[in-house]
């Protein structure tokens, strides 16, 4: 197994809907089972969900979180 993290750049991902957030949580959790994961430009709601689910740490690391407004 390689020590190089799997990089996910989510700059173009729109994760406002709960089902989209859930799909990304499952995808990142599955990737983390194979090795370290680095997430760039993570949407705020997804970052919050990963934090609340205690999934952040050695396996999943947020490099950056997008600064988003809750309502435009």
C-alpha cells in the first residue's frame, strides 16, 4: 500500500443536498479504507458532516474548506 494520499479536489462539487453529502461521505470513507485521503476545496456542509461523524484524522484530512455562504 502506498503512503501517498488519494487526492480529491472538490472545487466543482455542489454539495448542498443531503443525498449528495451522504454519497461523498460514503465515497471518502471507502477511499480511506484503501489508504490516506486528502480533500481539497471541501464544501462546508461535507466538512461539517465528516467532522461530526468523527471521520477526520489520519485517514481523511481536509487540506482546505471552501468559504461558502449558507444562503446566496
